[in-house]
């Protein structure tokens, strides 16, 4: 009998071609004008699950659909694995910085370049094809499987949690597996140790009722752009610490995790080169990995006010807008941090303007439970695919559903990611390594065996 | 013989219709894509001058053309008046805030609404038609006239000064007349007492080589948007004073002008309502009119960084840009202020980003010479048109060529403007009062007589 791993090796080219098809669909959940593409991507995912041999369906929610694939043939005594991914992608702007168009996938230098290549279509697809490999060779899976692919991860998964709560018995699982994170370095298989939570806000400063001539009126009203800058300047002290009152009160110092982080191989020069920044920076007293995984942050994600086109325009803007988000860590709470930020902004509004703070997205932080059988199985599966034992590494980003899965389903979550540093997720020229696509397929197939043993 | 004033009254409707034609041409000098419209507006102006009876030509420069109209029949002993205006207009954004489209002029409630209605096509046109009225009725003008209509006023008049220098003998004049300013209130004829100069800069903060994921990288590099905000926050102290070292060193306190300003009728509540701001603000220790005319300012004209579309996007921007301009007063110097600003920015750059400051536009401040015969003639002409003596009022804006005319041609400049407060120059729904269009025509016609007496 052919093994699932032989099947993967023999069908690798076809798997790649199928992935490129999926990547051609601009399923940008943040933009209402892409709603029909979002829908198409869901249907594509559902067909792909059915082709793999799962019982597939597209389930409606109050927002974008959830795609479900099920296989329950391992019996009631076998464990059930819930595999989660998302078919929606980030907006692709700025378009002019892409080497090839974001939704015309191109293979260059051993990489697939496209929006969603690695976040998360490319990674999610590994599990679909690993399941296909098992079912086409052995006619069965070693475990019961539920695949759940959602369409709102990039906008906060607002409708997923209600869906999970409403379908808790159908989604009941002994383990949750997610491939939406990064390896710490090429050829270093990595299991996710932590995620930061997210509090994403929009701050709007309103001054004059309409844009004014900056000569005819300049100097007599508070300029909203200046006011916004003055507010933003209060967010950090000169040591890079967030200066919002109470911001760090709940932070777990987690000395054990700090020791684990210190033991990891990390090349700061390579990391700096990836960013292309003139220098690294951040909160005084912490290393780069600690700043990423152990410490909360406050970042400006966007700014806009007045005239931003070519040449001079002498306008005094009527409004200024900032997108500002915090990454939070255990035991910070997203709602509490949102309120602290809102109170801070209102305390620092200069006279002569009005300010509103709107929370666009929130998600809680998470730490992995290393002491579960799931983590032992994952370590063996990764060692089979990569020829070496995995390391445990944090992730600075957020996957809002991870802490929610543990809470609602009571099952541990495993983050087994195959992105690489510098993959440009959320930026132009996002890519996935073809070598990791290959190894990821084998790891995903092996994981089903290791959990089923 | 019919008088020029009768002719104006009888042709008012036609004059309006002709102005609307000119306003339909989107001659936006700040935008290269409108170059052919800018050219069309110049040719339109030249035809209009020829129709009025002037010897008209379109003169090339290194940038947009200068339109010249000449009539030299008053003899060598008669004075020569140079009338200056501009056919270029500001960009019209934000388009969605216009009640009617900016380049489809509409008459509503006794006003012409269009980009350029009052800045400066509508005002410039008054002089062309006043000349036509004289020539069609009396066959001659009481003075020699040169009309100069340029196409780069809204982008700093960069090519005008070289043109004026190169054509100094042809443009030689005893008086320069410009209608590009505002009356202090409806039915209060106003002569311009001062203009502020302008230093317009673009500040660019560069951090990472490309946009980064704000989770995967957040907290480890200096955020350029945060850095820009921190720089902008240093521009003013808490009393609204500009905190750039040396900024006020050269400012002439001009107590005589301050006394004149105190004597003017000024309704602060009306002014506040015009701005639509929650409250007036500005430099402590000065009144609103002093802040506008006597004191220099620093304003943010535009801000942009990162993601500014709908919804959340978790990006750490690679670049942040601000447009920042200063209005300056006697005896400040534009180049000196640009250098002080540049030095201030570089002193306040946070570590981890790179900053550049580019000067886009500069122009010197100006004060009127009340003690010249030109000002007495203007006072009489305005009294004839409005039935009351004019007041002298400053203007917070800048007309870069005014101080340059005085320097190169050695002739005093008169600012006789017919805009009204709230005209929305440089903003959506720019308008010109039809009543002022009518009275402005009579004032312009009378001015030629009064200078020629």
C-alpha cells in the first residue's frame, strides 16, 4: 500500500497549482467591495475539502461564511482533531510596492509570492492535502477530523466565536491544530509558545467644520493634525515604555518564559536586516525577542489628515485620524486596555478640538500548554518532516480565536507554523517557501498519525 | 457718450456668463495631470484680454505661461498701472464635500460657487472687464495699463519672478494693483495692509524598508508615524507659541499696526462660526486678528502614514510624511525660517528613524505703504463703488509675488480685494459674492480714473 508521504511526493506539483488557484481570489475581508471574492474563496475551500474526501459544507454566519470539512470514521474511542485556518486575507496596499501583482501568484527563487501565500491560505492548505493523502492511500484517517476555515480572521473573527459557541458539540475536539505562525529560522521546526492579544482603535480628532485656508485662518484655531500628534506623542516615554496609566499593571513577568526566550538562537543582525530599519529600538531593559513575545506594545498603524498629494496645498485640516493598536500579553485584558487607552486620550486632548476613540478589534493574549500529549505528538511529527526536534518560540502577532478555542472547547491549541522570518505577511511581496510547503505537508500528515497512535 | 459704469451695468449678465466659462477649466497648477487645462486657462485669459481691446500675448516661462495684455495709449507722461492676477487654482479635494462640482460653476443665493470663483479668476476678471468698459465707451484708458496673469500662484510663483526680472523694462509701472484678497466684512470696502510670507515644507520620516506586520515586529523598531508625531509635538509649547529655537527673533512687534488692528470692527463669534471649530485657539497674549496678521504661525497641512482605509490593518508603517508650513511676518526671512525649522526637526528626531526636510515653497512677508498717492486713489475709487470709505486690514495668507514686485519694479503694490469672510478659498464650496462682482467692476473702473487724474 502506498503511504500518505509517497502520495504527497508524487502530487506536489498538482498541490502547488491548486494553491495558486486559491491565491488568485482576492478575498480581502476588510473591504466590503470584495464581498463576492470572499464568498468565492469560501466555496473554493469547500470544494477542496470535498475533493480531499471530507464531508464539506459552507455554513452561514452574521458575516462571512465558515467552511467546515468533517471525517468521523476513526470511531468514538479515537481522538478528534479540529484543524483551523482562514481563507480571508489582508488588504494588499501599497500595490506599487509589489514585485508581481498580489493576486497573480508568481513562483520565484523557491517561493510563492501572493497576498495570502503564507497567511493563511498556503498554510491552511497543507492540512487539506495531508488529509487527502491519508484518505487516498489508506482510505481512512488515524483520527476523527473537523476542518474549520473561517473568513474574518483579518478583521477580528467577530462572527467565529458565536459560531463556535453555537456549534460547540459538533466542533468538540481533543486537540486544535493551527498553522498560521512562523518558524524561528529556516530549517528550525517551531512550535508556537505564545501569542499577543490585540486592541485596535481609531482615534479621530475634529476641529474646524471644513478644511480652512492655512493663511487666512492659520494661528487662530487648534489644528487637528497638530492636536493628534500631541496626543500620540504622549503614548510613550523617552525609554520606549508605553506611558498610558495602568498599562503594565496586569502584565505577568513570567520569568520561566523569559528564560526559555534567552535560550533560543536569535540573530539580531539578520532580524534588523529583515526590517530594513536604521536600527532596532523599543522598551528599555528588554531584548528584541522579549519585546516581541513577553512585552505589550502600542503602535500607530496609520495616520491621515489634510492634504497628502503632490506639491504644496495650504490647508488647515478639519479632521485628523490615527489607527492605533496595542499588542497585549498575559494577564492583560483587551477590554481593560481599550478603556485605559481611551481615558488616556481624553486626558490629553488639547483645547479647541474634539476627540473620539473607537475600538475596531480586540483579542486576548495566549500561552501554550507544553505539558499535553498534543505537544509531544507535534514534536515527533515535526522531527519526522524536518529531521530535527522543534524549538518553542513565541509570536508577536495575534490569532484572536486561539484563547477563545481553549475557553469554549476546553481543548489545547497547537500552533505549528511554516512561515519564515521576512515572509511579508501584511506587507507587499508576501511569500511562502516551497521547501516549507513540502515539509509542511509531510508534518501535517505525520501529525495525524502521531496523535492517532 | 456712454460712461464705463453704464457699460458695466448693461453688460453685467454677459460678464458673469464669461466668468463661468473660465471657471469651467480645471487649471490646477499643483497637479501635472492638469497641464493641458492650465494651458487652456491661459489661452482663455489671453483671448479675453484681446476682446477687451488690449494687445494680448501668452508668454512662455520655464513653467506655466504668463498672459500679458498691454495698452500704452495714455502717453509717456501718464502713469502706468500693472494689474496682476492668476489663472491657476488650488486642488479641489476633498471632492465629496462640494455641494456642486468644483468645475461646474453654479449660482446659488447670490454667489458663484466654483474652484477659483474668488481665488483668483473672479477677482482678476473684474479688471479685464473694467478695462473693456473704458475702451468700448471712451476708446481709451486714463492710464497706461499692463495686465499680467500668471499660472503658478498656487504653487509659489516660482517662474514669475525670473519672468518679471527678465521683462523689467516692459513691466515698468508706477503702481501695481492686485485683487486677490478679502474684505473684512460684507459692505466694508477694504484695502490690504499686510500679507504673511510662507515657508512650506515636507517632512519625511523613514524607518523600516517596507511596511511590517505590527504584531510580528511591533515593539522592536521605532515606528515612523510615532516618531513624526513626537517631532510635530515639539513645534508648539503649551501656550500655542512656536517652540522652534529663534523663530520669533526677527519679528517686528509693530505697535502702530497693532493699534490699527485694535480699532477694526471684528466679530469673533461670526469668525468662530465661519471656522466651525469648537473654540478659537492660538498664541497666548494675542487677539484673533493679531494672531492672523501680526504673528507668525506653524501649521500642519497634511499627514499620512501606513494604512488609512476602512477597518483595521495591523501594519507598522515604513514611512510617515507631514506637510508643515509657517506663515511669517516682517522682518522674518523665509530662508532663515526654513533653516531654523530644519535644524529643529533634526534636533528632535528619535533614534531608529531617518528624517528629511524638503522646502517646497517660500515667500516673504509684506506691509502696505499707506503714504503713497496710489492708496489715496484706491480709497476714492472704493468709496465711489461702495458709498463708504475703505478700512485697512491685514491678510493672513501669502501672495509671494507682492514683496517681489516692490523689490524688482520699485512701485508700490495695492491690494484691493473683493472676497468675503468664509469664501472657502482653498476649501470645498469656494464662492464669490455677485454683489461684490458688480461693485468690484465699478471699483476697478473707477480706480483707473482716480490714478489717471
